[in-house]
C-alpha cells in the first residue's frame, strides 16, 4: 500500500513549492516511493476528521497502514529511516545528517518564516519596519554562519542527505529577498537542490495542483 499525504487544495504559495508538503513529496521522490495525495480545503483542515491526524489542523500528514504522522520534519525523518538514500550508513555521518535536519527547522527556519508572516500580516502596523529589520538581522546572522560552514562544499556534510533537503526548502523562502545572493555559495547550494530530478518531480506535482485549482 502506498502512503497517502495531505496537501492544500488551494495553496497560499501559488504553486511556488513553499508549502510544507513539498518537503515530503521531495523525500518520497528521492527514495523512489510512490504516494497518494489527498487535497484539503482550509475548512476541511480544521474539521474533526483531519484533526485526528493533525491535532493543529495543518498539513502535511502522512498515513501508511495504521501509522499516521504529522509535522513535515518528522515525516521526512520517517521516510529517511525506512528507505535508503537520505541518511548515510555510517553511524557518525548519520547522526550529523540528523543534526542538520534539526538545525534547518529549529535554528534557520524560525526567523525566515516569521519574516514571511510579518510581511503578510503586519505590513500596516506602526512597528512593521522595526520588526522586519530585527528579523532580517537575525536571518543574516544565520546565513553568515551557514555560509561559513558550507564554504565551497556541495552539501552540508559530504553527500546529499535529508538535512540538505530540509535546509534547501527552508532557504527557498528567501527567494526574491536578495539575502541569499549576499552569500553566493548559499545561492548555488539552493540551486543544486532545485536541480535534483527528485526535486523537479515534486515541484511539478505540487504546481499541478495549483494550476488545476486555478483553471
């Protein structure tokens, strides 16, 4: 039985691959696991049937037999543990890859996501410019640290891993901000992730949902 994931029926990212089901799609494509997608409206996401899968009424979720998971990072980790290709075989390298998964979601993503929300929800508030500046200062600090670590490497720790998959999806939220371009090695790093065939398949699958919903 193929796993089933949930995704937005009408994604607010307008098909740009920013919704968090993209991470799960990409992971499944990387390991060659076919999957089904159940599309949800914003209303359906808050109804009891979906909240039994995701207590916070969000997407994505992952169902496989009697297993139901939520949180994109946890789902990607489950996929990486079940299939070869996203975590190294060496125990130490595996632990480092998992560390980068946590770093992407816990250290790098929060100010980037808060910036996105502020630009949508707080633009008309008197504190907007001050808050945006503080968030961008925090983002730039994280990017500087990440750039120094990556240096001239292709990936964060040798071969591509689930840590890179999550980090690339996080950094893509900065497209159009000009901040990634301040670190050419990070801009090239994101481009390498986007060039992977599995990424392209996942992106096109997600974009097709938006295209269909808009037609």
